[in-house]
């Protein structure tokens, strides 16, 4: 294609797209093919070319940069075609399309600017790299182009895609957007960076619900499947690492499904062109965020744009294309836009006023790519300036050179050393890979009710900052589309809501790690942070609070005199012991009466004394357990009750012997007297004493702080040592009680007036009932209530013995003294006999 040119001392080649498609001739081999031509002229891309022209004009007027020398250019339109770009590269190098052959006496260019897309740049760079002709791209991002073995003369003023995935992941992490989807264009660079974005998101603890490829060349059914994936997903944030022309058909399908409440995050590959979308689709992008190459100000560029025209650049065919599209007119010559075909089209005069057009025409609120093209021209200017300052002497390159015979490889040498600062205080330099530092603006798309739009800078990613501080954000500048221009606020995008303190995450089977259920921490564990996977065990002396977010000291528990239960049991024990003392005093006061004598006075006194001790024994169970009380309380209770029950057994056997020995010839007469009862008491007591002595000597009880028996409490209790010995003591006591019950039950038929066996039978029945019910109750309780159960069993069984055996006798002694006679006790029937 014929280049547009402007002469200068030093010529730059510019290969940049102004159109987005190319029309090749149909070869039917019957007639001469029509020339190849481009279509779909884009003002946005043309603006990049204008930025290059503006930079060249500005440099030529600068007295301090390249003084006494001017820059010129050869401008060619690649039409975003690799084939066209290759042809134009060869055309600039040789003056024709013959590889390795130079049609001109001298190189036509000292370096080349272009292109926009990595696929086109790659084709150019492979040719230019052979001859070490420098090439500076102002948009290509593919990391492959940083490989200097393959592309030794390629540089770029737009940062590569290497760090952009990290930038995207860090912003997602900043807003705690852990559940996102990713859409990717089908180009190699987009697919590669999309995979890296997914890796970075996962490394930061996030999850990717889907990663789908899109392309405007896909059939509608395939794009409909992608739309359905988005519809079925619960994500509210989608990272779009794609080009605008690929996104448009998908947005149309999403709009049909009324899927509009999505926050989009666009990579730097996206170009925001409101003229590409209809009003409804453009409104769906309101509030979205985008990464754009750092864009400083270009002073006076707006004035340059509005004062351009066909008369200013008559050699520029693009200006007339722009004029037809902007004003809807037609030049008298051939319709070069291939769009306006009507005969009544308005003729173009060249005097139309650009200021009457829509201000959004040039999209001056987003100078991305145009600014990088502007910097690329200045990079060449500074490299050439440094060459002139060095004089291009023989001691540098070994050959004699002058400004009219500058070699491109010399310019490349100086480009590596370029380091200058722009008017916006941005440092521009190239690293060893020909890349500039990764500095990205984070923009917020704000679309107003009148359909005017603006890209607001809400933050920046700067790879030169220390790790973790690369991203800076101004949250007040963010417009969240969820709230429709009111009260800016950032919404959430999570698969599962964050687990609060006191809960832990439980992964859902077969789903991503970000999808989980929150379940309370188990007993004894806490979670004082959100979103933890394991709860922490509290120390043994502590317990979780009600919300299970911190450990608090456990409540110390024992049966004390200060609490109602302990005080009531102690009071009952004292009352019963007092009543027993009263009964004992009554028996002592009336010790010579027949009633007291007839019931074995000595055993009655011993039984009452042991009952007093039995009622006082529970006092050792109440209060803070110490070593002494733990050692004595169970054995003391066992020994005292053994004496009591053995006394009852002895009384019952005495009654039986007394009645059986009435017959003078009965051999039981020799057992009548105090010896047998005393022997029974001593023998029974001795056996229990052996059990208790072995227990105390081998496995003595001891105080223990139990943290396992009851939640949230430290129970201070007495450990019985070897528990089987405690049950042996109870078993022996139960054996004596059963034996007493059997003997008393057999003696119940003896004459009523003198018969104590019935009272003993009922008292033993109560005694056995209490202690049989004690065992399950004792085993089913814990802590102080276990102690209370045992105290209750001791008091109730002792009270049963006291009242059922001695209360009838006290009734006769005190209230029916006429019955307290020998005649009444012996009985009238016996007297008559």
C-alpha cells in the first residue's frame, strides 16, 4: 500500500492500524485482480497515529531535543493483518517487496514504530530482528516478545502481560472477591495471561468458577453456552481478559437473559469504545473497572486534534477518511471509505468545524495506547539525540558516519540506554528485555444518565513498589453499579459468606475450596478469627465463651456451704443428728423403763450413737475437698453404717433367740445374753475395717480437679482411688442390710407386744430401697450433684432407721406411758397361758 510520508533528516517507519479488516481481491484468473484495500476505519486507532504525528511535530519544534535536525516518517496502515504488515515491513526496508534486497541507496528509516497487536508485531519483529532494526510497539503485550534471543531488536512502551495477572489478583484480594469468573479472547497472549490470572487468584486464596474463551467468530450456539454458564454461576464479578469486539456478542446474549448486575474487571487488552456498543450494552458496563497502561497528560494534544484537517495534512489520506466518518460527508473524489454510496451524500469541503462534534469522538478521557505511541516517538528522539551528542565518532563504531547515513543498529544501541522523564514526571527506560516498568492505571467506568461517560482513575499498580504495596486505591472514586450512582459501595463476590468467629469452614464435597459451609466449633474449641479451617482447643483450665471466640477460665465447682444445696443438706444433717441426740437422751432418761430394757438397751444406745455419727458424716462431704476429708469420708461412712446395720442385725437375732429360748429344753438358751450381740457387732465391724484399711493403705482417695466430667467447669472432687474397693464397701454394707431384712422378716410372726422385728423389717426395706436407687443415680450424675446424691442417701437411709425403729418407742414412752409396763410388753395372752 502507498505510504503517507513527511520528509525529515531522520526518518521513522510507522506501521499502525487505522482499519480493522482487509479485503483481498477475488482471484478468478480471468481478469486483473482489484487492489487489496482495508475497511472498517476506526477513529480510536487513528488517534494513535495522530499522537505520533503530534509527537514528531512537537520534537521538531523543540530547540533542546534534536536541535538542527528534524524527524520525518513513512506511515503505513497494517489493517490489523499479519500479511499486510509483513508486506509493509519489507517495503520500508527495501523500497519494494523483495527480501534481502535494498532498492534505495541508503536505509529509508532509522527505526520502526508499531504495531498494536502481538501477532502482527511478531511477524514484523522476526524480520527486523535479523537486521537489528529497532522496533518499538505501543500496545503489544505478549510475554514472548521479551525473549531477546528471538526478538533482539524489539522494544515496547506498553508493559508486557507478565505482571498484569498479579495486579488483577491483588485487586480481587483487596476487595475480598474470592469467587470470580474469567473470560478470555482466543489469542495466544490472552489465553496465556488468563491462565496466569487463574493461578494468581488461586494462590491468593480465591477460586475461579469458570474460564471460558470467547470470540466474535464463534457461532451463536457456542456463545450461548458461555452465557448459560455465567447465568448458572453465582459469581457477581467477572474478569474479562478479552478484546472489545469479542465481548460485544456475548454482552448481547447476557442482556437477553437480563444478566446485567455483574461487575466487570477488564484487562489492558480492552479498548473502551462507546461507539462500538449500543446504549443498553454500554450501560451494562457502568461501574466496571479496567487496567490501562499508565497514561500521563499530553499537553496541547486536544488543541492539535481540533485544529487538524485536510488542508493541514494534504498528503494524509487518513484525514479524509476521518472527515467522511465524522461529518457524514463525501469528497468529490472516489468514495474512499467504501461506505457512503448514495448520490445525494453531503459533499465534504474541509472547512467543517471539529468543535461542533460530540466531545466523545476522540475519547480524550482515555489516552491509553496513544500516550504510549507518544512516548515511543520520544524514545527514538532521545536515542538519536544521544547519538548526535556523542558525535557518531569512529572510536565508537569503527566506521565513519554522518547524520545522513545513520545505521538502524546504531540507533538500537542507544535505545537500550534511553532514560528520560516526561512532563508528567514519568521515568521512561527499557530493561534488558526491552520492556518498560509495569505501571498500570486502574480506571472506573462511570456512565451518566445523559449517556456521557468518563474513565475515572481510582488507583494504580506500580511494580517498582515493595511487595504488597504495588496497588494503591482511592475507594471514594469507585462507582459501584449495584447502587446505581448513589452512595458508592463495593459489593461482594464470594461463593460462601465468610465464617464468623466461633465457626470453622467445612469444604463442600466436589466443589471449589471457596465453597464451604460454616459449622460451629466443637465442644471445648474456639475460633477467634474468621474463615479458619480448624478450631483451637482451649487449655484444660479454660473453656470457650458463649460465642466460642475466646477461652475463659472455667467455673470452679464443689458442694459448698455457701450455696443453697450444700447449706440445706448440712442443715438437715445437723437437725437429724440433733433429733437423734434427743431420742438418745429420752432413752437415757427412761432407761429403767420396760420399753427401754426390753429392746436391748446397750445395742439401742450404740445404734443411736452411730446414727448421730452417720448424720454428722455428710458434713465431711460438704466444702472444699482436701486430702484429709477425701481420705476419711468414705471409710468413715462405711464403718459407721456397718456398726449401725450390725447393731440392727444383732437386735433382730437377739429377739429371735429370746423367743426361741422360752422352752427350757431348747439349746438356744445358752446363747441368751450380751455376748452374741456384741460378737456380731464386733465381727461385722472388723470385716468392714479390713476392707477400708486395705483401701486407704493401697489406693487412698485424693482431691482432684476434673476438667473432663462437665463442660465449662473445673470440678474439685475426691477421687476414690480404686473405685472397686468403694463398691466392695457398699456391697458388704448391702449384704448386712439384706441379712438383717431377711432375719427381721422371718421374725415378724412373733408376739406383737414384744416384737421389734416388724419395725426393723420396714426400716431395712427403706434402707435397701434408698441404696439400690442410689447406685444408678450416683452413676448418672457429675460434680457436686454426685456428692449431693450420696449425702441424700446417707441422710434418708439413716432417717429411715431412726424414725421406723425408735419413733414408735418414743411415742409409747412419752405419750402412752400406760403401755410402758412389763405386763403390757409380756402380753395378757402370755400371762393367762
